[in-house]
C-alpha cells in the first residue's frame, strides 16, 4: 500500500476507537505502539494523528505527544443539538427515497448491534451504534450532508456516565429505538421516525448528564 492509503487506514481505525470511546479522554497515543497494532509505518501513524489533531479529536501535551481530547458538558449539549438538526434532516430526505437495499443494510446493522450486546462485546455494540447513525445520514443521498456529518466527528458518550461499558443498561432501549426508526422509514412514516429519533437523543442526553 502507498503511504496515503496506510495513513487513511490508520486514521479510520483510530477515529473509530475515539468516537466509540474505546480510547478514553487524555489517553496518550504513541506512534510506535499504534504502528504495531495497525501494522503500518510510524510515518502513516504520524500523518493520521496529525489529521485527527487538526480535526479536534486530539490535543498535544505540554511536553509533546498526542492525547485524546476530553469532551466537556457544553460539547455534549451542542453536539446533541447538532445531531438532531442533521439527522432529522436526513430522515426527511431519506423517507422520500430510501430503498429496499438501504433498509436491509440498516436492519443488518441492528442485528449486529443485538448480537454484540448478547455476546457481551460492548465495544462492538458501540461501533455498530455509530455505524447505524452514519448509515442513516448516507441514506439521504446528499454528499454535502454526509461530509458535514462525518467531519463533525459525532461521538458516543458512554464514558460520561461514569460507568464501565458492561454496567450500562440502555442497550436494549437503544436497539428498540433503532429498529423503530427503520420500521418507520420502511413504511414512509416520517412523523414516527422523527419522534423516535428525538426521544432517542433526549434519553441519551438525560442519561449522560444524569438528569
């Protein structure tokens, strides 16, 4: 592989782990360690880390080194507001044009999420959660919207609950809400899809902030 493609591979893998919070806030990312994990060169890792730094997912320590940037409560509230705007917009577009292939893909992701939870692989469930929402955005078939969403780096907030992933008990409810959204899109019921998505966000925010 060329350096660019290796750097992209590293960027994609590390980004995924940051957004699913498999890498907690203030974790230091060492170039040699990640080069070994992903099986790419240190140059590719450095390029990936610099890209993540520029996108605001990492910070540089006082003595150098790359660290996962913490998320503040203000960040959480603002991201929740942004998600509602973007994802409700995506639902409005998708409801008109969603295909049977799109529905099958969303259902498959839901099945993956269910399986990951059943097997106790909660990191995998978090990745499936992110994939579900990113796929919803892509179903709108609007490249500008997809680019804006992906470049916004929408994270999950399980770490903010102050619990280990295995202690979180909202996976079943998340699964039900995801499937309800897919069912609503399948039947072209935009109102139900929107209501379920808003409730999904409100429940998540309340849990994170312990309201």
